[in-house]
């Protein structure tokens, strides 16, 4: 039974102009992992994916100490243009639960994730932790892309405070951005939005933001500020989910409602 070729990421624009038969060197961190850890050798095939979602199969021509020499077996597929984009605004959480959310959301279709330093976040990024935390989320998203073979690498935005998030939402157009805040006290369910979401792209909605609070929930004043900036609260379902689960679950529901899984 044939196995799925292992996946590796191209973090530059090399696939943008590449064509069938072209040579390409997989080096850097991805090349080291392929050559030293996965021990991929000449004659094997790999699946290459870049950030915009181009994908292509390539054959290993030669394996070096920390790099692979490849030849593309086809033209790369076009970059992925999925509208509306799905962005998860995930509050920082303890115990690695926020990283679990990033991993699962990536596998389930998130196009971007934004770290949110919410008022009730026990884990707070300051100073060097801002850079390290974001880098960890980026590494988590990339690993999830390779595991699930999805096209495109979700971007990880700069960490934002509540004030920064509210200010950014206030600058967005309500016509092209839909902001949904998951709230267990809400009575209007996410599924009730199904009729409108099925035609979201036709109505000019370019992005849907799903905002998920920390373990202690979103503070009332934060919720008020978010709604004042144009967000609307929705109930995900009858169960109260962990912060690591709620966002990915909403991404899965939206992916289905938008026809991505059709």
C-alpha cells in the first residue's frame, strides 16, 4: 500500500516561479530535519508546501549532510485564495493549552492566529517572552501543516493586548470583517449563522475572526469593549469547552459551513 510522501515547508518564494523539472535545494532547518532526522535518501519523494499554499511533489536527487537536492515532478499548484479567511484570536493560556489550540486550529483550517494577552490570562508574555512565545506558536503551526499536509501556512500575528485588539477591530470595516466572540452566556448559537455564512464571500466578507478567552473567561469590561468595536457574541454549543478546544471547534464548524469540507 503506497504511503503519503513526507511533507516539508518552503519558507521563501522559491515555488512562485518554479516549474516541473526545476531543481531546488531544501536546506536550513527543514533540510537538516529531512537529511539528519528523517534520513530521506535519493530516489524518495517529498511534498513541498509554502506559505501561500502552493504544493508540489519532488524527487530527491541527492542527500547531503544537512540538505536535500530535489527535482520538481510537476508545476506547483496555485497559491490558495480562500475567502473569507478564518483567523483565531486565542487568549494566552497555561499548561500549553494555547499551543494545543494553535495546533488543532491549523489542522482544521485556520488561516491565521493572533496571540491575545487577555486581562484574565494567567500566562503573560512580556519582554523576551513576546518573541519566544510567538516563535513557539509559529513552530507549532508549521509542524501541524506538515502533519496534516494542508496547503498554506497560517500566519502568527504580533501578540495584542485587549486595548490593541479593540483598536484594531475599530479600524476594520464591518462590511468585510465578521468578528465572533465565543461566550458561554450567549443564547444565539454559532450554527444559527449558517444561512448567512454560506454566502459570506458573495456578500464581501473577507475575514472571520473567532475570539477565544482564557481559562477564566473574558472579563465583562473586555466583552463590552469588543462588542462596542463591532464584535458579536455567539454560543458554540451546550458544553463548556476548554480554551484549547473551543477555538478549533469553532474553526471546524465554520470550515464546514463555508463549504471548505464539501
